[in-house]
C-alpha cells in the first residue's frame, strides 16, 4: 500500500498548501491543490450531464447559489496560479512578451481578458487582502473583484493607505448587494463616501485643471463655402464660453408667434442661426465694441447708385469681397450709415456717413409702434430696424410719417415685395397681404397698436 508524506510549502493565499509524497510510477510529488482540482473535475465529470427534473425548486435555487460560489472559488484559485506564474515570469521564459500574452495562448482566451486576470491577480496579492479573502470564500464573484480592483487602482494619488482600505471595505459591502454594473457606478463616487473632504479638494483641483485646459483649447474658425455665399462656423468652446453663448442667443432664438404670414416654420438650428445674427447686429449697433483702424467696426457695402435705387445687379461686402443681392443692400440701407464715394475735382472722395433713423426720430417710432409693427409679431423695439415706407432712394424722407419699426424677419419679408406697408388715416401702420393669403387684400394691423 502506497504511503504519502506531507511537507509544508512556502506561499501566499491559494498558493500556500501541501505536497503529497511520490506519486505512482515514481512521478514527482503533487501539490495538494492540484490533487483537489483533479478529483473535483473527475467527480463532476461522473455526475454530468445532470438529471435535475426530480430536484425540488428550493434545492435548485440553492444549487445555483452554491455553483456560483464554487465558480468564484475556482476563479480565486486560478488567479493565485496566475500570480505565481507572473512572479516566476514563466511567460517570458517560454518566449512570450508578457505573462498576459503567454496566458492568452495557453488558455485560448482573449488578450484583454488575460491582461485583466494578470492585473487582478497582482492586486489581490499585494493590496486587496479583504477582496482576496471574500473571493476565496465565494462571497463575491470575479467580476465584482475586478470592479473593486479597478476602483482602488484608479483612486487619486492623494488617497493614502487608510482611505484605500476604507474604500475597499465599502466596495465589498456594496458588492454583496449590487450587480457589477451598478458597482461600477458606485465606484466612481466611492471617494466621496469614505473621505468627502478629500473628494471635494480633488474635484475642485480637477475642475480647475479641466477648465484651464478647455480655455487653452478654445477655438473658432470661419471658412467660406466655395459653392455659395455662406460660411461655415466651426469651433470648440469651454463650458463658460458655451454657457455665455447660450445665455445670449437663446432668448433671441425663441419661435416667433404665429402672425399674419403664418406660423414660425424654422428649425431649432435655424432659430439659433438667426439669433446669432441678431446678437451680432445688436453688438455692432451698441457702440460698445473696441475701435479697429481708428473707428468702430461696421459692415461696408459697395454698390452703384443705380443698382441701389433699382434693386438690380449686386453689391459687395468690402471686407470679404462676398457678393450680395441689391435687394439685401436696399434693406440694410433702410437703417444704416450711408456714405457716397466718387471722383471730386479729379480726386477720389468719400462723404461722411449719415445715419438715417436716429435720435428723436427713432424714439418717436418706438413710442408709436412699441416694437415690430407687423401683424402678430411681438418683437420689442431693440429687435427692430427703422424701415422707410417710401424708400429714401426714391426720395422718401427719414421721418416718423414715412417710417415703421420691423424686426429682422419682417423687414426682409417687406423687402421681398409680397407684403406692403402704409400708414392709415389715423397714423398707424397697416399691412396689405399678398393674394395667396387674402384674395381681398384687406389691410391688417398688429393688435398691440389697437390698445
């Protein structure tokens, strides 16, 4: 009868154990864990495939829990073996570039999974004693252990040993209750649970660093579309600038109320684009901008007298050379500073600019119309241009009796020519719709002007 001798061996965790005496046929002694695993596999093989139809429901549930615990313990033993392989550097001895690469080939598992196993094995052996014990006992599974290891591994360097110990213990408590996916989310805030003051200091520093980095990366580019007169606006803004832009634009990008011309059919993006236009228009009109080349920045449009008067041909934006329609130039000239360029006494000459609706005339228009006068529109005076009912290019004076306040949208609409505006006998503006809106073309007013 064969006898076995037992000798203690040096090791840590699941690597500690005993070796048996000489095996049959003079084979080298086997470690006790190897013998146990071999016996378990043989015994399970005898029982499989299982016939479970006769098992009671309560026992079936208990079996699932026990099997899950057994899997966790098997994973713990596997990780202990992986750690010992890694400690001995058997992968490189075999010619592999790393333990994980060797493990992937040996066990035919994905490289990512092999790499995670090696990392987890190292953490369990060196820094996560409580997690190691819980996994050995089958109290948690390897997925939960992996989440805990990842959480502790990624704590900031300011978190000392005591904080890491408390964080591991808290994560273990949660691992016995929550699914690994929920545990991952808990891990992102665990520092705030175990050391709120440190978490606040780290968060403040991180936010300051992120904001400084975002400010350095703030950029904006304006590129002309080679196939049209439009331009592309691209950029990246830090949180503060983006919030300032939203705060400034969104009130200017609200949907227009349904008016005599119909509902507002613009998309949200189109409204934001129009709001950006309005924001720039107000800024340039405010006079708050710094000077450039000795004067306030402004748009300069060049167009001949004939084209401006007739609305034919085109105009040009001086800064970019982009062509615009003469009709757009007419609309912009309604409430603009107008200068004339020509040849005087053989020399090029430019007259001083003359702003049209300003001062007292502008104030009287605001008092009378109280905003955009188009039927159904509620845009306030700050949104509005002064429009010449009879174009000043055709001799119309810049007076209250020849002016009306119109927001940008309705100013463009009037210049398109389908709608017409006039002053009624009582001095209030009224608008005559096109036939496709009202075949009788009855004049309409903004209800605000009736009160």
